[in-house]
């Protein structure tokens, strides 16, 4: 998968249909040459000619005609002859930041080593991937940067990360360590980002690249609702199924930067990595800093091809544990059914009704612990409130198990309310700056997880609850962003990243100890939906917005990078609690079962018709749940024009498919749109709606759905005959 041509000192990372090519220049710098369609290894001299450019200075040893300012690079630094955005910045004892990284050595090995303390893709057999490590060094300071590239055999995907080592004899600080950086040649391209807010996450934005810097990031301590650690650089003319798209995702759950800088010669420097406010990581002599992993996916099959590669990689080689492959339960969550107002009988009644229609697990959400009667108190006190739940969680879990269902539980382990026993006992355990007020969000403060005594306490209280009853699922919530990010344990510039590392360490410990528990992450809905957390928790509550129509945009945008199996999606009550819209039960079901499926309402309150539809939705889901969990997604029609949205999921062997169509706002006497299907076997025949139709016909002539009444939906089940 990785070839090195010694004569030209060029590395070829070869995917099934893609190549990623880099070379060592005659002066030892690491040059980016190509990321795109597969090319045969061979000399590429002269492809990227270096000519002298006015106002681009020359390193002394290189002289006239060679400047880092015009060289396409793999690991640009600052302070010397490149004025564009650096990937690595290190501050030396004298306050300067110059770093001239030149090639020292490289190694190519089968497989993929682990990243210490960080989430990363993995292989199950050495033959699945090759890893190239390149060591670059700055002779003047002794700083070394070890770049790591893994090429996957079966995916047009490269993972990248870097490690900065202070091999000098004075202490230094890392100011920036972006995991991936590369310079694309001029071309007409757009930048795709996923943006929004609470209850409106990951809406797609596609904006043409223009001179200067464009990008997104988070300074909130989490990957955030507002922007996602994923960007794509999309060639002009690229559609869902045709053309080139290059996606970059960061496996990291904290502050980040993802951007493209179009320079004076129209080259686009594309970068993604950790980037926290005032980031400053001390490196004593001999110490190293490991940056998170970035995933780079190239597609020649449009946006759809890019997404499908991300989906397969994240689903099968980022997610871990039993539930990576095991069937996920259909659950019912009581949050929108009861909010804080519940007792055992109410919960059992909700569960019992859900059991009748085929729901498999009951999840008890917020409000079961401490003095939690609303969102102002109790976080941190992970002890069951027996006034609400006599006999504790064990008694409730036993009742639920007695119904033939499994039981799941909500936690928000990273938080504390000032009105809690935990805070009263340890008022200094939250992130805070001595001498300043502590800002609250949803009346809560963030625990200083990087302090071992705090992390140990959280670990002990959560695991004690998990051992106290038969708990098969955990919803791990996180409902505010980080402010006053300081800790007595670490210098301020490290605390953001230390927090994320401590969270990963805790999740590693707890998920290893409870391998049979399904973990779902959540941050006020989809505020921490990133590739990193999928390593610990294979599904995420996609959004606190459960309206089926709003979910079309949210799930569409999320699907650009993340697999359907990772998107928690529930059928909720109407009028919807977030936008007050009323939509048919069938539509709510079709939209929700496209993701990790569940309900979030009291089925006892449904009309007999709606209850019957809910039952039918569960039955329909049971026909296709394996297909939805492991199939390939084709987005047929984006919700953007507000008329309709459509998508299909095709089994990997193309023997089955499910097509879903949702009408949004109806138009009188509208044309019948053409819905050309994708991903089928053109030579096979499929049974659909009682007829047998060729795959070629379905893909070239297509179906002719009607735009139905507002918010209605329908599905087609295809089976190869
Ligand atoms: C967050 C979650 C919701 C629910 C509430 C409980 O908002 O996203 O699903 O769990 O917290 O307080």
C-alpha cells in the first residue's frame, strides 16, 4: 500500500482508487505532491516546478529559486520563509518560533500502531494497512516532528497524526500541532462545513474558496454544535455521485481548527487539528506531544463516495466494542415523555406500552438522582432518589427486565451543580480561575476532570451505579461549554486538552470495565458529535430537536461524515416539543429508523391509529434493521429545496435496498419528480412494490414518486430476485 522510490525520494500511498504522494525535496523538506485519483509510482520531477517568485524569501542553503513560501508542504512551520498558516509552532526559550524541519529518517511497516491516550482508527490484521513514519528535525533546536501516515488497503483513506519531540536541552512550548496539512494545486473548489447551533446541528454549507483563509473551529472545549471537526474540499461540478471530493475529519472531541487558506498563487492549504484558545503545551527536554488523528478521504464518486468511505471506516475501524457489530436495541427514552416529572409506576407504564409494540429497552433519562427535581440541582450526586424510585434503580431495573426489556440510564458525569452535595464538599473541583466569578451554563459548572482525585471520584460514583442494577445502556451527556478554563494542576494553556485526554482516559476505563453496556454520547443533543467519541461510544444523540422535518437537514448534514448507525434518532410526540410541528407518525418513524432507532414519548397517550402506525413502523424496521446498520447510504435528494428529501440504503452485496422519500411542503398539481436509484446491481432484477424491475431501469429511468401532502413519507423495499 505504501511504496518508496529511493531515486526520487518519493512516497506513494496507494488506496484502491486513490494515491497520496509526498516527497523529500533536494533540501530535505517534505513536499506534498498529490492527493487524488490513483497514479502509478514513478518519478514526478517537474510536476511541481520551483521557480523564483518575488517576495518569497529563499533559505540560505537553498538559494535562489527555492522558497518554503511557494513549496507545497506536508508539515509547514512558522518563523522562516513560509508566510502561510503553519501546522506546527514551537516556542523556544528566547521567544522565537522558527523551525526548519528537514528529513532525517523514515520507516514503513505493516499495520497501524495505537495512539497513546487518543482515539484512532485501528486494524484487526496487519495486512489491512501500511504505516509510514517520517522523522523531521530542526537542527538548530533539536526539535523533532514524527509524522505518521496510515494507508488503508480497502479504503481510499489515509490517517495522519504527528508527534513533536523536544530533543533539545532547553524547555520549549508547543503552540500549535495541526494533525494534517497539505497544499492543493490551483483549482475551482468549494469548502464544505457543517454548522449550526443547539437543536440545529450540522447543516451543510458549501462556499466557493476565495483568496485568504476560510474555515471553522471550536473554542468551546467540545467539538460543538456550532461547527463540526470535518471539512471537505469539493471540486467545482462535483455532485452526490460524480466528481472529486476530499474530506478531512479530526478524531478529537475538544477545541479544533479546520481551514483552507488560498494563497497568492491560488494554492489551497488545507488543515485540520487541535487548536485551543491560548494553547501552550510545555515540553521539557526529552518530552513529546502527541497530536490527535486526522482522517483524509478522497472520492472520485462525488460526495456520496466520500461519505460512504467515512461511514465504513468510522463504523468498522473507529467504533469498537460489542455494539460495533451487535444489533442495537430499539429503545424508549422517557425525557420528552415526562421530563423531570416521573415515578416508578409512570416509567413502568411507559415501558410496558412500548414493549407491546416491540420496543426492547427502556432508558431512564435525567432526574433520577440526588435532589434533581429540575435542572438547577443535583448534578454530581449520583445516588438514586428513592423518594421518586422506591427500592432504587435495582427495583426499577428489575421491573423493566421483568417486562422482557433491558434497562438504560442517563448520566452527566462531567458536571456539578453549585446546589449539590458534591459541590458543597469540594467547591474547588470545578474548572475556575481563583479570584473570578464562576460562569454557569444550565446552572452547572464543569468538573476539572484532569485532576486525578476528581476523575477518580467520578469514576467511582458512576461505576458504583452501574454495578448496583442491571444497566445495559448509558447515555453520557454533557450540557454546557467550558469557561474559566484553569486548574491548579496544570498551566492554563494545557487545561483544554488535558480535559479531553482525561475524558478519553475515563471512557477507556469505564467502557473496558463494562463491555456489554451500550454507550451513547450526547451533549445537549449533537454538541459533541465527532469521530473521536465514536471510539468509545458507537452512537450519539444527534440533536435535541426530534422534529422529523428538522431532522432531515440535521441527519443529511451529519451523514456527510458519520454513519447512520452512529445517529441516535427517536420518534417523539406531536405537536413536536421543539418546533410545535405536527407530522404523521409514519414519517416520524421513517426518519427515526434511518438512525439508531428509538422512541421518546408516552405511547399510552397515542390515538389507536397512531399506536397502530408505531407498531407497523417497528415491524418495518425489523425487516431492514440489519440492512440499515451495515448498508451503504446514497443520498438521492437533499432537503434543501423544502419540497422533499430522499435517500436509500443498499446492502453491501446489493441484494437488498430500502428507499425512503419524505415530502416536505406540498405544491398543487406538482410535476412527478424522477427518483433515480443508486448503488444497485444493474444486471440484477429487484422486486419492488410487487413488481420485478431491473436494477438498470431503477437507476436510469427511476421511480416517479408523487410529492405527497405536507410531511408525508413512504418507503420502497427492494429485494433481488
Ligand atoms: C440534554 C439531552 C437531552 C436530555 C436532557 C436532560 O439536553 O440532550 O436528551 O437528556 O439533557 O436534562
